[in-house]
């Protein structure tokens, strides 16, 4: 299995040349490690989890280049299936991995059915939380030219993505703080809750420093 994973990793890495820093190969490695951790605790098939996590975002860069005209989860699942078929994986293994990838995305209508798919979905969402989530959100805000902080906005829910108001604070208020409720596994819920608490404390501290209270 180790040899297979090495081959898959080499293939997968090629899809991330020039990738956005929020969804680059580092993101894949973090999700891979976290998915294996959750998978062990949830008694999932770790081979399926390992393969799916390495391949889950292979179409993300293309999706971003095409401004979301394609769904990276659906097109990535099909691409991953073709990769695994060429490598000689069984039909059952291919279908298991394919389902994990097509169901991992936060914004689509496919719900994970297998424990392996639930593990990948949780791991991918958790990577947007905690200290990593803070870093990713600030990286993204800088890329789109957003402000550092904007808790002074009258109604954060009326602000838009990809603009000056698309800050860490906006991302947290609109999306990230709700992610713990979307976890599928007991382990995922525990980790997400802890990481969200960290983000909340960080944003409170950031707000106090910017307002000169600290």
C-alpha cells in the first residue's frame, strides 16, 4: 500500500502547480494527516481515506481558473477514478474513493454515506478552522485586497465575497463559526468545536487590539 500511496502522491502533486495558497499541496497534506487521525478514531478504512484525501482537490485549481464553472468535487471524483483505474485498483476501491471525493465539498448536494466519506468531509472543513483557518482566511483576504478587520461594518451579511470586506471576520461570521454543526463524525465534532473556540478568541483579541483596547 505504501508504494501505491507514493505513486498516487506523485500524480496528485502535479495538479497543484501554481495553486492558490489556500488550496495548495500544503492543504492536501494537512487534510491527509487529519483525515487519517479522524479515520483511526472512527475505525474507517484507512486505505480509502488515505487515497481519497490525497486526490480530493485535484480539480480545485481548474475550478478556480474557470471561476467555479465546474465543480471540483464532481470533476475531481471522475478524474481520480480514472487515475486509480489506470493504476489497477479494484472497482470497489475506485467507487469508494470516488464517493468520498464527490461528497467532500461543503457546497454541494451530495451527502457522504460511508464512514470514509464522512471522515474526509470533516477533515476538509476542519482545515478551515483553528490557527490554520486564521492563516488561510488572512491569506485569502490579502489576495483579494480585503481589509485586515472590519467588525465596524453595519451588516456583515450584506457584504460580498472577493472584495474589500471579505476578511477573516466576515468569513468567520458568515461561514466558519457554523461548521461544527456540519460535522458527521464524533471525532470531527470534537476537533471542530475546539478549533472554532480558538478562532473566536483570536478574532476577539484582534478586534480589541485594532480598537486600541489592548
